[in-house]
C-alpha cells in the first residue's frame, strides 16, 4: 500500500522541523549529547497536560544504581483508587530523557485505566550504559509486584525494549510476574541482526542507521554486551513471559527487530497483524457481531501459522515424524539425493529445529547446529504446496534469530546463493558438488 499524502507531508516536514538527521561522526555526536545532557533539567515535564497538578499526584522515589542515584516518578490520578500499576519505560534511543509527550501519554493512560504510572527516569547514554540502571529498575518493578494490583510493563521505542528486558530479568528471578507487556515499536535487537534493517533505513525519515549503531554501542557499553538479554531482549529465551501486545509501523527502522521478536515468539508476521498468538484467558471475549459468532472472524487471506525453534526434547512423536517425512520427501525423493538424512545430529543439545506449521500441518523446516565456533543452518525445506508464498524467508529469519554472537555458515545450492545473500550471507569458498547438486559455502559474519 502506498503512503497517503498526509503521511508523505508529515514524513517530509517533521524531521525538518525537529532538525533530525543522521550523525556526522560518532565523536561529534557523543560531544553533542554530552553538552545537551549537561544543561538538562530532569524535572518532570508536565506542560502538555492541562491542570496537571490539580488532576494528578506525583511522588518521586530515588533509585540507586552503580553510577549513582536517579528518580522514578509515581503518577496517580487524584480521587482514584488505582486498579492497575503501569511501569512505563520511556523511549528516546537511550540518549533522550522523559519529554512532555511521554507525560501526556501516561497521563491519558492513568485516567483511562484508573492506573498508577511508575515512570523511571533512567541514566542516559553515552555517559551511562544498561548496567547503571537495569537492576535498579527491575528491583523497582519487583517491589510493585508485591502489591495486590496487577502490574503491566510498558514502553515505547528504546523504552519498549527496556520493558521487555526487565520482564525477562523478572522471569529469570522467579516470584510474582507482570500481568501483561505493552510495547510500542520497541527497540529489541541492538545487534541489528535482522538483514532487512538497511532497507528500512531508506524508507524511515525519522530514525537513522548511523545513530542506531552508535546509540546501541553506547548503551551496551562493550561489544560483548550487545547480545545480552538486558540489551537485545529479542535474542533471549522468551518462554515464561506474560501476554504481550506490540505495535510497530511498516516504515519504521525498528520494524525488522519487532518482526524478529514476533517470529521468535512463535508468530508469523503478516502485512496487517500477527497471527498465531494464543489469547490471554484473563481478557474478556470479544463481543459477538450481529448475526454472527463470537470473537473476530478469521481472515482467509492470512492463514493462522506459527514458526518456532525448539530443541529435540520438545518435539513430540508426531512432529518428529513429520519433520523426517518432509526431509525425505524433498531431499531424498524429489531431489533424488540418497544420503543419510538421520545423521545423529538432530538429538544434540545445541541443535534447534525450526518448524513452520499451519495448524497441525508442517509446511517448512530448517535445522540449526551448534558447531562450536559457528552456527550452521541446513535442511531448509518447504513442502511442495507451500512454495511461492515467501514462507522460506520466515524460516531463515527464525533460524538466524537463534544464532547469537557467532558467524553463521551454510552450504547453499548454487542457484539459491543470491537468495541467501539477501539475509547477509556471502560466498566463502569454491563451488563443490554434493549428491549431484552444485553447492557453495556461505558465511554470515557477526
């Protein structure tokens, strides 16, 4: 769908009004931000909320991290008994503080939901990294989880990623957990591992790839920390997290990371919505439409699918049978390659089986092997009636999502080398013939 005229006008005007552009050099950008931070007032900016202090009470708590103290504001509508607590992490690329639009938004949330809003004003990059606030913010959320009201973790952009990272920390710690996650275009992969990120940079007139790389490096603190769950929560184990609602724009530089998160959570991302998520049983059912059944009618154009990556122990007998049957049908029968498909590596602890399923039907599969110094992707296969629908792209993206921190290698059938190149792979050796089919070794460097 083409952008509307209104979108085109705003995309042209807003960055110019805000004087938004990519950085010149990292050193110059660091110096600019440090000068800006030196003159910042860290008072809560309430100017966009009429009669703020008449309508809301504010209690400011002081949190302590490794580099010093920072505030967390608790905003509560006056004359309201809160029914829920929302711990909200603000966006701004980890370099910008809470601004007046954040306050206006959380004030609206507080009034609409009858909610208490907890708004940490965490220390900013480049002077600070995630280590200077993460544990203190997780401790703060943990204290609110001891109260009787449900707790929602929420955030936008960098704050959305921060909220997810805190949820993962709380999950690892055990104890009471948030009831829900609310993520507005969250920045969840600071390694920028999704290969389509560069193409999104062309269409996003607000965010810039150079700044994305610089801000990510500063927030991580060291290259080794970029892949940690506290920094890139989309790359972490996602089991045990609460139900989540995520929004992102189709022209947003952060959308590839959001899609990566959705695929790792077991969803297939369509052009309009994510399909395959299980409904939260605590939420009320959708009202029945007139003359119809309850709930939302399924969209026949977007089949309900899911993509998951699991170890061998999580394959039930039926799924394991379907995997081996599909591999045999395509590689051994269709491609006439009489090779030992059951090579003993399916059961290794580090192996991940990537399953693309439509209902109970296995449509596609890929295998990720832990080779020690590298990850190896292989056995990428689609059923004959599933081809031509772009589903293989989702298989490879999901396979890549479980390959953190190392180079990824594969042996591509030579006609498919260009397709694998679209995911960041490059030819890494001479062509060879295996089972009568030309192949080339390829590598995707970290």
